């Protein structure tokens, strides 16, 4: 579905992305992992048609992202890292406006229901909680019924309940047959959601494989975790005590 | 096409839901208009009365009139000039002495007095003065009085069209920079960039939406002027409204483009409002919004004539006061259009989503 070859993005003095290549298969959840400044967001923004690569090429559904940008934009759904929308519009007005920008006829109620915001459809954007803003952003990404979804750190800053809710949504999109590219700083999130991950550092891909293969590889090489593996994590404790349900609605 | 319609609807909704935008684009200009529209700029002074002398037997009559301190005599060369001065308000009435007028036998060829509608007091004043100058026993035997089809609107007729032009400028420039800069800062524009719409579609959609708001604002302000301050628009000429809407459209797009260009070119978010004030503030005083540019020193007058607001204000004013035909406002429309083209090109060239 996505094909990236020798993609490079140079700014005046830095090389943000340095000749990376990877493929994403149809229906796959593909994770881009890496420290801040590794080049994840730049890579994603090139694929989304927001930036032009300095060299190399990338295609989505056989469409060149830098040449057929408009066509590419119409088959992808995008959730950007900084989530903001028009403050004086209600959620359903925002979804409808974006649907019009994609020349798509969708039912805004249906889309808002999908992300659990139907009750909030007449509310404005500003008073929403962080998790609700993220879910609206996901809703807007769905207006054109995209083949490919890009999620840039969709769970950063969310509480554990909202994160789990977001994971459920992402899994449900995969079930619908959508291809998903995800960037995240949370390894456990990548482990749960991603079929394969690419680990990026300093603009280069160091490794691509499935999370479980990568873990096996490391343990076979004789790695021993300094931390004792327990049956539960603190997050399990937290969820167990506070419940799974979302708090913000 | 549907994209533009959605833009118009969305931008209008956002506009009317923003308290600041209502305050600055409607409340503030309306209050300014009420204050200035009711202002009596000049205290009482003797009215100016024109004299159009076609006779060579009138020396002492004119001398007597000039000596009077209840009116100021202004010499006038042609009747066209006289009517023009009546309309502009530089004279309140004029006396015409026919070419066969002879001050020794004034009853044989009567001088005439022409005044404006509603200026009865001035007419009577001039009638009485002229009659006593001519030693007349009965006024109507010596003087013929006419009322010209002109209503003088006073300062409100000057300042309301100026304030309408000012409101077009303020709304155009400031509404764009304040909304666009916050969209940029918050990344809303970046999200729009991720949709298949092109920058030109965004700019055009935004301009159409905002210029419809500006045209609505113009209509509301003028209607307020008509019903609250008793302004007469174009003496019943349909051209007046057509012209005013044309100026509102072109001027609106021009100032919106200036706003877009400022938000594209200003180095930081903080500097954009300062830059906008730097552009709008001189225009408020140099473009004949509050007082005629003839009051300014001559060299500043040249600057005034190069500013777009001068021409928009004078176009709207001439249409309001005299109901000028669209053809006769072509110079001002053309000037506005040239400015618009230049600024639009700059703003299209410099547009950035981020």
C-alpha cells in the first residue's frame, strides 16, 4: 500500500530524514518509533503531502506523494500531532466542513458516533478534553473514508482510560481493512497495536520487524532485563482501581 | 463550488459567534457614526452666499452686499460652479444677476436667488438682504426665488460615507490577521493543507466568505445612517447603492488581501497587528475619512491621492451625496482595482500554510 524508497529531507543545516526505505502492506498497522527529532513526523508529513522530499520517492496506492499530491490527500486520513480546529464551530459543523473540503457526503452523526462524540455534536471545540479533541481529530480523518490513516502520536498526553479507548478505535479501523501508520513514544502501545514497527534514529531506519520478533531477537542475544518481570504493571493496577470507562464524557 | 459555499457558511458562523468581531465591525463603527454624524463641527457663522454677476451695471449693489456682515459673499463664475458649490456645501445659496440687470431699474430684470431644499432660513435672509440693498418695497417684485433640487446633508453627509469606507478597511485587515494568525499558530491551517484543497481555493474561499461579511456590514451601517441619522443615499438614484456595493466589494477584497499579505509577511505573530496599525492609522487621517483632504498641506495631498482608502471613501461619498452614475466613479473604481491587483498578487505569492 505504501512504498518508500531512499526518502531524504534536508533542511538548511540538518538532515531530518536520511535515505529511508520501507513498505507498508495493505491492512497493516505500521509503527514508526524513535526518540524526539528522529525524523518520524517529517517522514509522516512527506507521506501526507505536507512537505516535499529533497530526494527519493514515496507512493501510496501507487500514487506518487510529491507528484500526485492532491489524489494522495483524497485517499488518506490524517491526524496531526498538534490537534486544533476552528474554535467557533460545533463538532458536527467541523466534521461537515471537512467533509465538504474532501467533496465527500458523509453523515457527521455516524462519524461522531464512531469515535464516541455523538453526545457532544453541538458542543464547541474549545471546552473539549484532550482525549475528546484527539477523537474529534480521528473523526475528521475519517470523513473521506480513507484507505490509509496516519496517526501522529495519537495518545500523547491522554489518561490511561482515554489511551485504551484510542487503542480500541485504532484496532477497529484495522478490522475495517484500513492501513494505518502510527508514530508513538509508548513501546507498550506499539507492542499492542502494531503488526510491524520501524525504529528510526537520526533520520535513518535502524530496524524493521514485528514487535515480538524484535523482542525475541534481543533476548536470544543474551539480553537480561534488570527489572523483574511481574504479572501486572502499575497501569494495570490503575485501570483495575479506576475502571476502564472514559472519564471525560 | 460547494467548497466555497461551505467556506462562506462556516466563516460567517464563526464571525457572528465571535464577540470581538461583532464589536469591532459593527458596534464600534456604529458608535463612531452616531458621535460624528451628530457633530456640529462649526459654530454659527454667517453663511456663504455665491454671487454670479452677468451685468456691468451692478457695482454698488455688489459692494453693498459685500459690506453686509450677515452673509459672506463668494464670487462665482458659472452656474455649473454655483450648483456644484451648493451641493458641496461651500455656499448656502447664490444670487444671479442677469446680464440686462441695471441697479437703477432693478424691477425690469429681476435678480434671482437659488437656495437648497430645507434651507428656508437662509433663503429668507438673502431675500431680505437683497431687497433692502435694492431699496425694494415688496420683495417679490424685485427678486425671483428658486429652490434647487439639492438637499445639503452637512457634516454627516461627509463623515458617514467616510466611516463606511473606514469600516471596510478595518474589518478587511484586522479580521484576517487575527483569525489567520491564530489558525497558523494552532496548526489549523496545516490541517487544512492536509485536505485536497489548494492554497488558491483556500484564499479565494476565504476572501469570498469575508467579503460577503464586509458587504453586509456596509449595508447595515448605511441603513443605520439613513434611519437614525437621516442620511439620504444618492438622492434616490439606484446607482448610489450599486456603486457603494461595488466599492465595498473591491475595497473589501483589497483590504482583505492586505490583511493576508501582512499575515504572510510579518516576521512574528506579535508584529502583525503593529504592522496593520502602521498601515491603517495614517490612512484614517490622510484619506479624507473625517475631513476633506483639501485641508491638508499640498505635499501631503499627493500622498493622500496615492492611498487606496482616499478613493474608496470619495467614491462612496460621491455616490451617497450625488448619486453619481457608475461610469463617473470609474476613476476611483479603477484606482481601487489597480491596488487590489497588486496586493492580491503579493498575497498569493507569499501564502504559507504554516
